[in-house]
C-alpha cells in the first residue's frame, strides 16, 4: 500500500564515510539507532578506527599471556587458596569488560542481524560473540561460584587468542585461503594412502614373517 513496513525500514542501509573509507550498515541499528544520529556516527567512527583495532589486538595478546599464568593447583588440591588467582580474576574481569564493550560498539554501529553487513552476518564475528556471551554468563550468580557445570564454561576462555584472527585482516585472508584449499588436498591424501598401501603390501610379501621369531623371546 505504499507504506514502509518495520522490516523495510530496518533492512535499509546507510553509508558512513569515516577514516577515508565508506561503510554501508543498517539504517536503524537494533531498530533504534538511526543512521543520522551523531551517537551512531560516533560508534561507526570508533569501530572503524585503526587505533581501535590495534588496542583490541594488544588486549587480546595481554589476555593470552594472562591465561598462561592461570593457577590450576585447586584442581589437584581442592583446599588450595591462590592469592594470585584473586588478582588475576579482577584482571580477567577487566579484559572481559573490554571485549563486551567492543562487541556492543560493533553491534550498535553495524546492526545485529537484519542487514547483510550486520555484525552476525560475518561468520568471523561468531567466535567473538560466543566468547563475550561466555564471559557474561560467568559474571552471573548462576554461572560462577561453586556451580561446577556452568563454571566449566570458563574453559572456553582459551578461545580468546583466536579472536586475533578476526582482528587482523591479513591473517584472516591467509586462513580463508587455507580453508579454500582443503578440498583440493583430498586428492593428495587419497594418493598418499594408495602409496602407503602399496608399500605395506610389498613389505608383508617380502618379509613373510621372517622377523617373527626375532621380535620376541622363544625357546
């Protein structure tokens, strides 16, 4: 009837010119933030800044180093109390807050799902979003404390270093090239299996059990 539906309004795109490049995102991020609003333009400006990317990469590196210093002595001795772990918990909490803010800024800037350039339309962002969700669950009373079943979700923190792939476009291009080359490796694997089978048959035929009595104690 010539009227815009909610889906039509939300699926429209707005082009943002920031840092010498053009980006097309949802006209209304989350159905609320209009592309003409200054706060929305600020979000796009921040997330597209190279310094923002560098800060996130440095945060990921620092968090990866922190994970290497985790004290797992309590798994051997339940009564063990680590003073270092208490400090590291707050540092890890700070890292989690940074990652949550990064995710929130990108969702507000890019949109969540509807537009083709939205945050979750990029498969590389799925891992980032999953890591943030795990961190948020760990903050909740039901996710922390002595709840062993949900406390085990903290193990997924080891996925945080993988976020560097998404933060580094060149590395992401290399990973994509590697994944695209995997189907072509099937023929190589089939050829190697064929070669191994030939040599296996040849070995069995030549030795014919000649080493049978030399590989174990006999009379």
